């Protein structure tokens, strides 16, 4: 089920696709191709590096 999934994305289209699918979205934007601020705001969490992702972010706790 989508609500049991987490989408890790670096692109604006990926962020929108994950949210449209009903998934929790963690955005890890590439500074060279930064999505628009309004798109980043739709992500549940935004981090600069994958190493910053925590279990709490993945579970939504």
C-alpha cells in the first residue's frame, strides 16, 4: 500500500509523483537542479544529504 512506502526523491517531478501516489516523500534535492520552493514544500521532509535521513523520517514518527 502506498501509505506504507517512502519515496526518496531529488527531482520536482519525482516529489509530485510520490505525493500523487499517496506516499510519504523525503526530498534530497540536487543543488545543481533545485526544484522550485513550492514543490519542495509538498515533500514531507527535505534534507541536504541521504546520510541525514533518520528512522523517524522514514516511519513518520
